């Protein structure tokens, strides 16, 4: 009878280990999927950030050009005042 009890204990422990292994395997799969999703999100966010930075740089160049034109126009007005 003692052997049966030891075998039942061993069987219960093996079943528990198999159950834990299955749970951990499922959790690992879920975490891998979540990681892949987050990595894609990070990549999309980086691309969007780069796009916005590029657009910001273009806006800065446009503003510099506008300021230069305004300064040039103001310079012409100042010259006309000095001539008159």
C-alpha cells in the first residue's frame, strides 16, 4: 500500500509540474506577442516622431525665409526713407 501512496504522490507532483509548465508556456507566448506588438508600436512612434521633426525643420526654414524677406522689405523701406 505504501508504494501506491508514493506513486500517487509522484503522479500528483508530476501533474502539478505539467500544469505549471503549460501555464508558463502560455504566459510566455502571450508575453512574446505583447512584446512584438509593443515593438511595432515603438517603431511606428519613432517614424511619426521623425516625420514631425522633419516637418518642424521645414517650418523653421520657411520662417527663416519669411523673416529674411521681411527684413529685406524693411531694409528697402528704410532706404527709401533715407533717400527722401
